[in-house]
C-alpha cells in the first residue's frame, strides 16, 4: 500500500512537470508578438526590439523556460506584461472569487447527490427514478455553457427575471455579499455535478440493497431506517467517495467557462483577458493554478480508491 501511494504521488508530480512544460511552450507558440501588441501597430521596429530585450523575449526558449520554472518553484510568478503588477497579486484578487464559487458548488453537490441517489435507489423503476435517469442523461450530455445559457434565458431574462444574468461583483466586495449574483453560476456547476454523482450513488445503493447482509438484516426484523443508516449507507458510499473527488476536479475545470458566461470576476475572466492581451505570464500562471488544483483532486481520488482497495483486501 505505501509503495502504491508513493507511486501515485510520483506520477502526479511528474504530470505537473509535464503540464508546466506544455503550458509554457503552448503560450510561446501563440500567434502574434507580445511587444507589438503592447506598443501598438504604429511602433517602430527599434522600439519593438528594445521592449523584447527588456522583457527577455529575445532569449532562447530554453533559457526563458528555465527562468520561468525557477521562478515558479520559488513562488515568483513574474509580472504582468499588460499592467506591470505582480502576477501573484492579480491571482490573489481573483482566486477568492473562484474559490467561493467552487466551494459553494461542491458543498451543494455532495448532499444533493446523496439525497437524490438514495431516493432513486429506494424507489427503483418508479416515476421519480425514471425521470431522474432521463434528466441526468440530458444534463450530462450538455456542456456547462449550454446549461448556463438555458438558466439565464429561464431565470435571468424575460421569463422569470429572478436573478441577474451577469454576475458583476465590485473588486472591493466579497462575493458572498452578493448572493443573488452567485445563484446562476453555482446552479450551472451544481446541475452537472449532481446528475453525474447521484447516478453513481444510485447504482451503488441498488447493489448494496440487493446484497446478502441487507437481506439478513431485513429477516432479523430491522427497520428500513436502521438498515439504510447502519448497513447500506456506509457500504454504498465507499465507491462514491473517489467519484466525489473527481466531481470536485470537474467543477474546478468548469469554473473558467461559467465565469466567462456570467461575467463573474474570477480567474476564468482573468484568463480570457490575458489571452486577449497576450499577457503570457498571467496566462501561464492561471493555467498552472487550474491544472494543479485539478490534479490535486485527481490525486485525492486515486489515493481514496487505493485506500478502499486496500481495505477490501
């Protein structure tokens, strides 16, 4: 078991190194010249060349990569080419907003998935179960962008107009000070996560409810509530725990699309703006942070799965 866990951690570290390499060289391969974008099309070749030298863009790619990677390892993400501010400062202002969105979504996904999955398993083949299976297939087939657009059309425009269609939050405000602005972005993330995770919980509960030890508990005269809480719930949740970590990873990955759709001031909006400005240090930092968080939850899922496999042995 320790060897297996160590190998998973080594793989995760190696994958993050590959990600950093891909992020750097992919951003360097983007079309256009950063210096020309910053100075404008009317800039003279001499000014462009001087700015490229000032930013270190005239160095060999390997030298630029080593300089960037050593800075990342030491906690220095560099400065924004567009604003000149430290990238870590720009990230800090947006990370809290994105973290708030992700945490609210995950906190809602877990109990809702558990409740819906248990009900669907308890009332298997009922109208509720069939409606859930059909709606979950539709929801999982749609991208977050489509789900969010439908929610805006239904609850943010001319149909009901209950919530603002654009989640604009002032820079000096905390995101939870504007709960109405969070409803539609959080709901977009929650719908996909709940529909995916609750299907897994449903299947797991059906298997457990049909097991021999649950049948034995029924023969002993135990009540449905005691059977559910004492016998079914702990065993049914075991395979769902690693899946919950993957859902959290997918939620973090979907934040970029959702933030762009609703104009939410998080790292997704920062990424889009930096791509428009060819702000390479910001692009590299944002993608690296998203990848690191995503791989952290994947690593957690692998470790939980390994731990559960070890317990069964």
